[in-house]
């Protein structure tokens, strides 16, 4: 199975890129991981992120590019969409190059966009709303990302309780200002695919000046994008529209069980998967009772592994490695004439993922 060893070697290079990052946000940065109510969803699970490991932490430099919506490769949906309750907490983990040394002065913002079809609707374009922003705190003398660094690269945000149920893209935005005085503001963007479970069934009524198109939500000449951090004149005005305060639903708009409440049908994570790697899930192989069906199960396993490696993002291939180990065990069984399987049918495989941080910070918007 030389092909599979080659795939592992290629992915191990990608994995080293991310493992070599520290969990902070003071330099080149990428959003890699989503937590919901303090529970890690998996490395890159439900996250749209750049797929090139050599440039995954690079900024989006053109404010007119469609990459401004969800980052490089962010126009392409991922296979999984994570469910979360309105009022629940989303936590986004950012990582950086360990040896980057330039100043980390950055404001932060959180945008969201409701989409009807998470697999086909465009991320770029109208319908975005800013839910929160933070620039420079003149009391603590810290930029937003300095607080992010203090929290080990974690940014927590409470889903507004008034958001209507359905598919949403949540878009944390970091803006690096270290070259802004030279006309080079640098945006770091990622998106998480979330199915918000809410009792609110009414469409969100957003004022026209607070519903924006991305790209197009910021302009090159606004102070927030040209601010000189080396000769600052505070207060710092965060770029983009004013944050929208989502109102609580009216009693007539609340429905918890009726047919008007949307149910998630896209990006559902299978309940019976045995291993997950980012947005790929591995399923149990078919039963075997003779030599032919044993080798058919082996082929099924290797087909799944090949897909896993092909789709693995820069966060790594730990789930693929776990599935590959199972494939070798099936091969051994077939070679030894053990034609009753699979053993430990349906058992969830152990994955050697990056351990989650010990402490998840509270939401910034409560």
C-alpha cells in the first residue's frame, strides 16, 4: 500500500505547518477550530479555511476580493455544518506562525450571514450583518487581539438569542494594522458553518445601513483601515458598519415544535460514524463472511482513507491515520483467513488530535 504511505508523508508536512503554530494571534493567523458550549468540534470541523498549508496563515490583502467573505477557499462549503442553540457559545481558535515577530495590533469583529442553502448559496455578496466589534481599549491599553493572545488564541461569542433558526455563516474578522499607515491593511478571516436552533421563526429585520455586502463592507480610505499604530490618535474607529443589536423575538414569532421551525438537513454529522477528520467522516466497513467479502471490506476501507487524505486541510490527518490503521488490521485478517468481521464493529476509533485548551474564555458580547 505504497500509495497510502505517500499520502501520509504529504499530509505530515501539512500537519507540521499547523502543529508548529502557537495558539495565539499576534502575527500571521488562521482560524482553525470551533468549540460549541466549550466542546471542541474537531480540528477544522465545520470551518472554512485556506487549504494550502504553505500560505494558510496569510492575510487577505485585497478588500475588493471575494476572499473577504470567508477567506481564501471560503467560497467553497465544507461537508459538515455544526448545530448550535441560539444563546449558546461559539469559540473560535486562532493559531499563528511561531517565529513571526511583527506587532500584533488588531481590532476584531464578528459578522454573520443567514443562507437558505449552506451548500450552494454564495458567501460573498449581500446579507452580512456585524454583530460585534472591538478595537483599542483606552482603559486597559490593549487591542482586541492582545486580549485574544491572553486567552490563548480563543475568541468566544454568544449567538444572539433573537437570531432566527436556520443556516448561518459566522465570520470572525481580525485586521492587522502594522502596515496600515502604508496603505496595506491585512485581514484574517474564516467562517464557521452553523445551524442555529432557535424558537424564533420570523425573518430578521435589519436596517439597510447595517446589512452589508462583503466585499464592500469597508472602504480603503476610512480611518480604521489607515490608522497609524506607530503614531496613534485614539480613539480608534473600527471599520465597517455599526454593530447590529439583534432584538429578542416577539411572542408571536416563537415556535418551538411546529412545522414552521426549520430542521437541519444539510451538513448533518452522521450519528454512527467511527472516525472524523475535519469535515470527512469514516463509516464502518461492510460485514464479511468469506474471503471475497473480506477483501471487499478492505477495499471499502482504503477507498475511505484515500478520500480522507485527499480532503484533509492544513490542520492535519489524524483521523485518516486512525482509519488507515483499521485498514491494515482488515488486511491482516483477510491474509490470515479470519473471515468473520469486522471485529469491534462500530467502535469509535481513537484519534490523536491536538488537545483543547484547558480554559475557554467567556463570550465577548455578554
